[in-house]
C-alpha cells in the first residue's frame, strides 16, 4: 500500500483517483485507489504483492510532479484503503 501526499495542493475533488484507475485499466494493472478517510489530503493505492509500483508512480509524478509517494504497508491481505486497516477475517464464517 502506498500513500500520496501533497503539502500545497488538495488531492480530493481533482479526479486523481479516477485518473489513476483509468491509467491502471488501460495498462492492465491491478490497482485499488481510495481517498483516505482517517487522514486529511491523502490518497492511497494498493497493488498485489510483488508488483512493481514504478509504472503507477511515474504516471502520478507526470500528473503532479510535486507530490510525495510513500510506502505505508507491505504484504497486507485484503486492505481497507480508506481507513488503512486490514479486514478482520474472524468476522466471517466459512
């Protein structure tokens, strides 16, 4: 999971998530993208384990070069990106 930050620009209501999603679909990249609900002005995206984020991060930097992208969590099963937590499997009966 990765977090996109900006110190000066708003990342919400600028269609950033949609542009990232569209880019991922066009390039057959499996990518989840959500606005953070627990932290202001952060967009999170997740890729499957062992996926290289370079294609996505390069695209994001082309859109807005001043953004900062950091790794937030690694090897997380079934993440809930908006709240930066993992689904609790004990809640489900199999």
